[in-house]
């Protein structure tokens, strides 16, 4: 019998991408297979993000397109999950009456039952309660066929309540996954040909706090470092206030742990950091950066910054620029502050005008471009170990990443996918490097 078709559209972060893979794995057991063509689907799931206003707007325009499909095929089931679904609940039915199912971030495990009900009985379902245990943490996402790298969720939720952030409100309190379960999943992935895992959580540094046996994140990394076949470990995201000496000690000591850390700073001004409820001052952040560089001199450090948080004066912004000049991040993700319903920053005094936010973002990004260029150019002429992930987007070439998380494109044969090759870096761009395999005996492949 021909399988039913499922189309999933995912917005937002890696956590959502992982959730989408879990949805596909779960519904696969109910006779669905995924399709790239929404026009052929009997079930469409939109996995939403609410981190910034722009994300929410994009979701609306996408849903409008699916509405047209439903007009041609009334049996089509449209479901909305993820963070925006969690936040709006049945409110979604008012805003988009053609939606049949709204499911929250703790309800993914119930998808087969809910979809089954809609297929047989019809009607509408909204399920957005929080559970004591997040059942979807137990579901193993299926990596794509031929994948070399993948993500592994190690925890869900967040207890930090940064004043601007919707995550604790839509993902619930922090919950860690037992270490034995994570290790089992990583071993299975290694058996499937995965060579690199990225451990995912909103604040991986506090991993283990909710577990009775209380392993910490450093212990988890050391254990994964011993799994046969796993050559590289990465993780995201780290909160500076919880970055322990034990974790810093893993860099350089656990051979599989890659020399890269994403350590969001958000602002260089202590006044703004305090209003953001980040739990550290800029001096403590600088101190963590220094400790990381002492333990692992070549480490690549990337970060997130928000400009235009309420109360951010020109002087505060200048302090953020000064921090960037001093730390010299390898890369930076920067955002204009966007007010999110339900967060502590709503209604804070001294909001920053949109034009000022835009201007600050441009200045910040121009400065970071200089630093990214400088860091990438410094790689030219060096040898780098690159894990080959597949064909490059332009085709005809291979693509992979250095241990410091830089993309490298180079000419090579497809049989190198999944292998680590030593390449000479011959050119640098803003978003990638160009490499070359040395012809005469100098190239290592393993
Ligand atoms: N848990 C991570 C952390 O603590 O950094 C990441 C959370 S969030 C998915 C990723 C980034 O989005 C944040 O680091 C922050 O810079 C940005 N962000 C979150 N809420 C925002 C908001 N209301 N406006 C603008 N940017 C925001
Ligand atoms: Fe949001 Fe802060 Fe939690 Fe990160 S640590 S998810 S920014 S509340």
C-alpha cells in the first residue's frame, strides 16, 4: 500500500530541526513518509519559532500558502507545533481557522494518536499542556541517509529567564536526559556512520542538575569521548555564568572535543546585562574567555549579541563594541531586540527606537565582519583537519568543517565523504575557506 505523505516545515533553531526529525520518526510508525512537496501531502506540520517577531511573521505567510492547498483538498490535515503554538494555543484557530491541530513543545509524543483521531473523526485538537517529564526527549531522531554529522538533544527547557527571552515560557523548565540514554543514542549513531555529534540544549553547562545521579556536563563529554567511531564532539549553547573549570579542562584533554565554543555574551555593558538578568558582568565574561584561551590557545569563540535592549544608551553600545574589539570573536550572530509577549522586558522603560537599533546593528556587523575576515585570512597557508560532510552547494566539489567549525570547500572525490582529510587552506572568504589536498604524500586520510 502506498504510504501517506507528510510535509514538515521547520522554522527556528536546531532544537526545532531535531523535533521535526522526531515527528517524522514517530509518524513513520503510523504509515507516513516525508515528502518535499507540500502539494502531495495528506498531513502538513508547521514547526514554529517565536524567538523574534520576524519569525512569527514568516510563519503566517507560509500558513497562508498551505491554506490554498486545503481549499483544493479538504481532507488535508494541517498541524502547527513548536514555540508559537505553545504560546498561542487555541488562539491559532482564531488566527488561522483552517488549522486542524495545535500541539505544544511537550506534546510531540502524542502526535500519532492525535493525527489518528483527526483522520478518523475529524474536528480540531489543541494540546499545549506542560508535562513533568518531557516525553519527546526519549524519542530518537533519525539522521538523514548518508549523514556524517548530527545533533543529539541532551536537555530541554530553561530556568534562566533572561528578561528578553521567550524560551523558558514556551519550552518549560530545564530537564536533563539521563546520561545512559544519551550514550546509547550516540553509540547507535556511531554504528550508522555518524562521526560528529553536536550536543543540544538551551544551557548545556547546567546539564545534570535535574538528574538524581547528578553527572555534570564535563562527565558527559568525557564519556561520549570514549564512544568508538565518534571523532568529533560539539555542543551548543553554553551560558557564561555556568561555564565551569571542569568543562574548560575538557578542551585539549578529550581528543574528540572540537576547539570551538559558542558563548553568547548579549551585551558588553554591565548595566544592560543586569537589566537582561544574565547573571554575569562583562569582566566575568572576559575572564571566562581568558581561561578558555589558556586551556586551549587555538579555540574558536563565537557569540550572540542583542542591540537595542530597553535602556541601552550610546555608551552601553560603545561598551559592546569595545568588548568585540578586545575578545575578537571568530563569528557573531547579532539581533535587534524584539519584544516578546510574556517576558520580563515587556514594558521596560526607555525603549530604543527602531532606527537606532538598525543603525547599531549595522555598525556592530561591520566591525564583526572585519574580525571574521581577519580570523579566516589567518588560516591561509595552514593545514586543517576537515571532516568531509558531502558535496558542496555549488556542486562538483566537496565540503566539510574544520575542528574550529569553519566551512571548507575543496575539489575531491565523493568517496572521501565521512573521512577526515588534512587540507592546505589556499583562500579565505567571509563565510568559508578554500582548501586543497596536497598531491605528494602530504595528505592524511583517516
Ligand atoms: N539559550 C541560548 C543562550 O542562552 O544564549 C540561546 C537562546 S536563543 C534561541 C538564541 C539567541 O537569540 C539568543 O542568544 C539571543 O541573542 C537571541 N534572542 C533571544 N531572544 C531575543 C529577543 N527577544 N530579541 C532579539 N534577540 C533575541
Ligand atoms: Fe533564553 Fe536565557 Fe534561557 Fe538562553 S539562557 S534560552 S537566552 S532564557
